[in-house]
C-alpha cells in the first residue's frame, strides 16, 4: 500500500509496516482466525470517523454532531441483521472478548452458571478460562466431545450437567473445534433447564453468512455473537445479534454504558463495508471454497500420516496432534514452519497431557489463503510443504521449501498489497 504521509512523519513505524506487508506478501497465512481485508474495508478503517465521539446509539447520542454517524451505524445494523437473519444487532463491541462479556452481563447475574465447551476440547478463553476476569464473576461448567475420533459432542452428558448445574446460559461456540455443532440438541437442553441459548460464532461467522455452515438462529438460538475479523473478513471488532426486542435492549445497555465508552466509529463503518461485501453472491462462493479447501488440505495431511483430531473437518479449521504425527510438540512445528514462511499456531488438543505453553497440537485453517484465490490444488501443495518442513533433515531442506513457499505466495497477491 502507498502511504502519503507516514513515510515522512514517522519513518520508523512506516518502515515496520512495510516490513509486515512483505511478511504477509511472501508467506502463507494458515492461522485460522486471520484473514486479509479488502482495500475498501481498509479505507473505511483509516477514515476521519476516528475523530468523532458517538456514545449512545443512533438517534440517542450524548454528544452533538452525530447525524452522519447515526446513518453509518444504522446501515451497519441493517446489513448485519440481513446477513444473519437477526431482528436486532449491536455493532459497537470492540472485539470478540467484549462481546462475550457484555452478553454474559446482559443475560445473567454475577454468580450465575454458564455451560460452555471444555477449553481443551475447543472452547475459547473468553468462555471462562480461570485466568479471565469473567471466571471470577460467573461460574463456568463444561461439556466435551464424546470421542476425539468423531468430534461428536456428548449431548447426553451435557444434558445431565445442565440439569444438575442449572445454567443461565448454554454457550455454543469454539476456537479449536473442526466439526459442526448440533444446535438443535443444544437448544433443547437450554429450553429444558430454562437457559438462554447463545452461540459465539467468532470463527465461523463468514461461513454462516456465506451459507457454508449452519445458522444457529435457524435452530432457535436466542443470541449470536461474533468477531468481525476472522472468516467474515471485516475489521477487528465484535457484534451481538438477537431477535427479541427486550433482549436487544438488555444487550445494548450491557455494551454501552455497561462495559464500553464511545464506539470506534471507523470500525463500525468498516463493519458496514465488510457486511456489504458479505451480502454479495461472490462471498457465498468464497465461504464454500474455504470449506472445500480445508477438506482438501485435511485429506492430504491425513494421507501423509498426520493425525487430525476428529479425523477431518466440517469447517475452516484443522487441529493436528503434532507429537503423534511428527514426534515433536506443537511449538517446535510452529517454529520450523515460521522458518519456511508458513504461519500457524501451537494449540492444546483434547485432554492434552502437555502444557498450554508447550501443547501437543497445531491449529491451522484456510480463510486467509482462500481470500488470495487459492483452491484445492494449492491446499494439497501447502499440506506437502507442512509435512516436508516438519520432517526436514536440515537447513538445506528448509531453504528449498522456503523458496517454494515464496514462489506460491507471490503467485497469489494479498488484497491491497499485491
Ligand atoms: C470463539 C471466540 N470467541 C471470542 C474470541 C475473542 O475475540 P477477540 O480476540 O476479538 O477479543 C475469539 C478469538 O479468538 C474466539 O475464537
């Protein structure tokens, strides 16, 4: 990208941004929560909207001068509602974690119980990891997979836990689970114990928007919350969607003034732009290709003896047991792949015997590479790079793979960078 001012006013930061552009351009991004936004989203993010305070909501602000902001936020809300089939949208959450926290406070009281996915089985930090503040405010109880071979959730055990623990919220959602959840079963459990059914679709929002994953609202969920920057390919941010008017009011109050101050209006505008892109037919093709790509990569990895948790994927991500596949922990594989220009992350696997800092697994996914226009053939090539690098004999092998990674990367430009 061209920067007309930064190179002169702050050459150090300008230089570092250019360095990062180069890293993105010449490497392969497999972190399954990352993506490349369009130049249009980027332009909205860096606009003068940054200069305005807009505490409140459209038509009810605390400061003057918000006529334009009202129109922008109202448009973002309308597009979010249309995209996910919602009756109410809050687009002010600064990110996924604040969207989770605001939702918990909107629907539950301090001390109440929340039933979420076990963190080593795919659940996210924000779903009550002991290191988070929310874990000190709410009581989190867990459900798990029945078997790591299929990934099916043990819905009978989940129901028993729900009946014994009486949660206020049944939380569906994950950051490291490669299968589709049975929202109908979860909704039924929530109904049986009088809990709200909430889906944190941070990872799969783009798949839902593009019709490549099931929409929890179709199975009667009360609330759906998400990040906007992963598969949905928007700016960094969060959103919370619901149907019911009263719930919508509670959620709005929990976001502002409950948890946040002024909304970041350039991000709200950029969300509107990204939602507009996701409403186009091309986004459906993109979302379906993300899943087709993940399936192709998963198959190639498994064909080469890589042990995937649940033996495949239904969505955009894969989780591999690095110890079983390569005889090395996930962190070692992450490091060796960094050397060849492939970025992914070490990750805990179900009931991991190793530590969070040095887990057994690696997590990888296809949203970013799919944005660059790569298809199944390239996914098989990337899978081969991963296996070759993980099993490489020495530096010479790694250098050769790095050159091949660079070659493939440069054939598929990053939007806005080239
Ligand atoms: C399921 C889920 N929820 C919430 C979050 C938190 O989002 P953020 O990093 O935007 O706060 C993540 C991020 O990885 C996530 O995967």
